[in-house]
């Protein structure tokens, strides 16, 4: 499939171990994207989001420390 980009060219040359700051920055970006995706899903499927909230609340009520 010639239309797909080559994944190896995006990553650049292999580097040494990443620093803690780089890892935290990538993790923060990932978590922001994940939260955005969840918000979008909740807006698109409000009934499913409500059921998920109720299930989560039930799990939290029945959780024993």
C-alpha cells in the first residue's frame, strides 16, 4: 500500500534512554488525549456514559479497604 506513510521514518534515529522529563511530558500528553476521547465518547453516547458512571459508583460503594 503506497499511500500509507512509513512508520520508521516518523520516529527518527534511535536515541539513548529518554529522560524523566520527556517520559512525563509524553505521559501527560497521552492522559490529556485519553481524557478528551472519554469526554467525546460521553457526549456522543450519553446513555452509555450514565450507565458507566452508575456502575463505577456501585463498585466504589462496595469496595472494601
